[in-house]
């Protein structure tokens, strides 16, 4: 299975080569300060969106398996295998790691604490930028230079959004030209995880309750 996923990822990059030169890391130094009320609300809305059984905790089945399952409705099967690979790695990076003794599920408060640690690591090793690029490539179905509203709509289906795609699409399409470039996607992704006070970029995953 692992070999298959590696092959699928290799196919993705071979099939869908893109210009990454213009993309710069958009992450900022993470802060040890108490998260803002808006930051807590957007993380709560995002986690609730993925918490399918609504028990107030996100577990691996919900984050990895059910999210991959939704991706099968939206993407060709080989791209869903890439989704599985991205999410499996993310689960260990963000939700279940040595900092919480590899807990099997997390509340939003526990996750915010883990994010502080993970974001500090992302800043130092560019993993965060790679993660954004992996998602950009995975949902860039026509292998073009940018993401259309239809492609972004599939990203929102995968992340269980209840919002029409136009709302988060328009806040991510910073220059308003009707497409999301790799840089705009990376900016939107980074703003979601780092910006404490901007209500617009809180819509990145289509979470309605900001
Ligand atoms: Ca749950
Ligand atoms: Ca595209
Ligand atoms: Ca744009």
C-alpha cells in the first residue's frame, strides 16, 4: 500500500508539473501568546466540520478515513490516494504525536496547543509550504496554473464544508481575477493557521461559523 501511494504521488508530480519558483513561504513566526477569540472560533468551526459524529473530538477515522472517502466523490481515485497520504502524514504532525502522547482523538483546545508546537516546526523546516503545495497540486485537476472555482469547490467537499464555494473562493482569490494561483492558495492556507484577527481568511476551509 505504501509503495502504491509513493507511486501515485510520483505520478501526480510527473503529470502535473507546475511552477513553484514564484511561491515563497508565507508562514510567520508563531506566537506563544494566548490565541485570539477569532482564532479559537475558526479552529472550533473547522474541527466541528470534520467531527462527523459530533462528540466534540476529532479522531483519525474522521480526519483521515472519512475525509479520504469524501475525496473519492470529488476526485479521480488516484488523486484520492494522494489525499490519503497527505492526511495520514498530517494526522501525525498535527493531531497525534509525542506532544500529546499519541492520543487517538483531540478536542479543539488540545489541538490549538498542538498547533503552537507544530507551527513553530513548520516555520523552521518549510513543511507547511510543502503541505500547501501538495493540496494545490491535488485539487488542480486540469494541471493548469491555477485553481478554478469548480476545483476549489471539490476541496471544500473534501473538507466537509456546508458553504457555497464562492464565499471562501472569493476571500482566497486575493486579486479578484477569478482564479486562485499557487501563491494565493499558500497565502490563504497560511493566513488560516497563523492570522489571529482576520475574519475573511477564516473561511479558507469553508467553515461557516466565524
Ligand atoms: Ca468525533
Ligand atoms: Ca486548475
Ligand atoms: Ca487570483
